[in-house]
């Protein structure tokens, strides 16, 4: 019988359905309820990936969840995942300590387009944990800083205690060639920073809309206000890229759990060009 | 020779007043003055008479809510070019929040009490001002609704 690559994966050969074993080398508490793992493969091999991709992460005995890769793709010897403890599996994961072994399947998914946007101004629009899937792209754009025009990061959080990767944001803000706008929903009296929505930060960001490519990572309901703020500035929807989430099971386009209209988010996404999915946002129960 | 200009050209160039009936604009200009607030000082306090509205020339204004038993909470900041203070248009003409200078704040203050009296007789003036304030209020209402959605749908970490 002629076997297809999918059949080979199903029978359990090393492939997309068989987790690789990784050891947690560091656990960092980011903000309450959010933690970051640094991982190394047990067999010592690197884990190459591209910004925007995700893994299916297994905690043996608890379950498997999709998690964006949050590290620097120029450092494939170290795999980084930032996880929010919201459900049974991720709450169990939060209790794991260094040296624990987990399973990793991936990398999966369509990455952020970086080579296609060389020469553009770049604006990132995100909030709370949405910075995690965008961080590898920010790292890569800053590694290749001379390939791009203006670089603007617009980040929002509930309050000052919820700002993710605060050290990275401070470091990026300290660069002379990058503009960083951090917005919080509320702050104590006397706070001199910006309070309001991330969309408000987009409205004052110094960008040339005709040259700008925008990268948005927000919850699905908050993606449209972010996109509206960009289109109000004149950034066209074919220059806006979004990353979306769905409950995923197989991660390889077989089970259909992550179906998004006519696409499977695990392989046709999670990164989409907004004009190609705009109509789906208006449809309920997609 | 030093030429001193009134606030008329500044207002005329501001998008809020674009296309305003010239007579109405002249009336508004007649009710304007410059004001400067040092960091931490209040432009207005909740419950006070809402007899002005404001155009930010430079600096940041922080809108605050007094919370009994704890520190006040900043709920929004506005920056250069923004208009704030719609309570002068809505009875009972009292402020619903505190407005505080987050840094050195230069404003144009417009006398709303005077404009309210003039609007009773000059309906063109009234229409021109309501026509401009309504979209600002609608946009801020929509933005605040989406902030509620965001806070309701994204898990709190703290």
C-alpha cells in the first residue's frame, strides 16, 4: 500500500503527530497568571521556526494545547513559550518546575510575512498576552533594522501590573530607531503615561500609511477596532496582517477543529492578511 | 517688529472648527482665552460648574475618577489637538469627572456659559457646535464600549 506522508504520521513515526521531548530549563513568572518556559530538546537538536508559528505543547497526563512560539528564531537552540493559565491543561502546566519534560509538536502554521515587507514602515498593534506571538517578529525586524523604515510598537494592557515583557518594551523604547507606545486602561492618579485604548495610540502613531505594513495580534473581538484605527489612518487592509486563535487538536489540518470559514487555521493561518478574511469577521458563528 | 495674533487663526486651522460658519467662528473666537496648567493641577473637578470646553495645544490631560477610600483612577488621557469637556452642552452643566494636567498643559479655553446664552438666540451657532461635538462624543462612547468588551473578554491577570 502506498503510504502518504499523513499516513506515516498517523502510524507514529517521527513526524507531525509525534511529540518531541523537551526539558524545561527555566520558568519565569511574567505577570500574574502568565508564565514563560525556556526549553531545550532532550536530544540536543535545535528547533528552527519562523515568527508567527505555534507548537502543540503536551503536558503528559494533562493534555495538549496550541501555544505560539515567543522566542528569537535566530536562537533555535532554545524554545520559548509564554503561556496564560486559563484552563485545565494550562493551569496544570503552571505548576511544572524546571527539569520537567513536556512534548512539543511543530512548528505549525503560516508565519508572519517578513521578506515580503522589506522596505516598509512597520507598526505592531497588540495588547496583554498578544505580544507573545508578535515578539519573534519584532525581534527579527529589529535584527534586520536597516531593511525597514519606521518601526512603531503600540501595546495596551489593563494596568501597569499587567504589562507583558516589560523589560523588552523598555529596551525597545530605549532604541533611537523605534517608537513604543504603551497604553493602560487605568492608572493611579499622577500617572504621566497614556491611558485609554490601544486604538487611541494607533491614532497618534507617526506612520506614513502608504508605506506601512501593520501586524495586529488581539483577541478576535478586539481585532476589528484595531484594524479600524489603522484604516482610519489610511493603512489599506491588504497591508494589515492578523493572527487568530481557535481550539486546535491535530495542528496539521486533519481534524477540522480549527476551521475558520474555508480555511484551517493550523495550516492556512494563524497569520492571515486581513483583506482575505475580512468578510469572515462579519459572520457570526464562524 | 513683533506681530501679535489673536486665537482666531489657531482655531480656524483646527479640524474641529473646519468649515464653520464664519459668523459662528467669530463668536467662538470672542469667547476664547489661553491657559496654562502645571503638572498635577486640576482644570476642573467633578460636580463643578461646566462652563468651558477646552482645546489642547500641547501636553497631556488626564481624566480621573474619584474613588472613595482609595486613590483616584485615571481612565483616559488626551493629547495635543484633542477637544474635551462636553458637559457644558448637557444639562445640568456640571462636570462628571476630574481633569488634571499630567504634564505642562497649554489649553485654549472656550467660555461655554457665554456660548450657551448666545446659542439660545443664534441657532446657527448652536447647530455648528452640536454638529461638531456629537461625533466626538459618539466616537468616545464607541471606544469606551470596546474597552468594556476587552476587559470583559480578556482574562484578568492580576
